[in-house]
C-alpha cells in the first residue's frame, strides 16, 4: 500500500426541488485521514448522522463534517478503513508505535476505551459504545478478541456489540467498511 490511504470515490444522491433523483456529490471522500504510525493505512469517513432518524435534506455534506473517531451517541457513520500488511522485514524492537497491553484508559469523548497492545500493523485493543458492522471488502484482517483470534476474509462480516477487540494485518493489506451506530451498555 501507499504511504497514505487511497482516495475513495463517493457518489451521494438526493432530490432536486421538483423531487427528482439526482447526484448531489461525486468526488473523492472529503474526510480522509492517514493513520499515524501505520504506513499505508487510514480512514475515509463517507457519511455521518447525529440523530435517528437521519435528516434526508441533501443540503449539507455529512461526509465532510469534522472527523470524530467514535460514532455519535444518537447516530452513526459509514467509514472505510484501509490497512497495510505487516512488512516482511518488520522488527518489533524498532517500532516506535508499538505499545504493550496495559491498564484500560477512557478515550476523550467517553464512548470508547482502550488497553494498548498496538503496533504498526495492528490497532489497539479497544471497545466502543456502539454496534459495529464490519465488512471485509478486500484482503484479509485478523480480529483479536479476549478468547482468541478470527481470520476475516473478503466477504466476511462481523457484528460487534460493544466488546473488547483489536485488528491486525499480519499477512495481507485489507479494506473494510464499518457502519457504526451509537448504542448503550446496559
């Protein structure tokens, strides 16, 4: 993969003043972010909504809102995550982004927590107060759970219900779509 995420074409449709369907935006997703410390990785937020039901106005580009790492409490978002495979010459001792498993910390915003255990080809072990639908679109990604790991391949779908998890790319680049919806722990 390249140094940052590949641009993602986003076609947003809506209605004109007469109620006829039309294309409102057709361009690269405006809210694309590289992942610091993760070469070739990043996210493209394609659309976000802050309340349910979501407004269907087409007047505001809800894919260009300020980036938030977590889903809105009463809404959600659609995000693509591009991740690069672990390099063949990867040396954990030289990885400045590596962090061991540690005590749980609450992330700013109060809807996510993490326990570290990350490196240049994996995310920290974390949980969010969301229902997450993760769809592997390309490649392979490993889902890390307290009870072990599950290899996820193209076409596989995971539904996560606010549980501890992490992601790793030991063998393959990957592209995943995530739909994350605000939820409540009972």
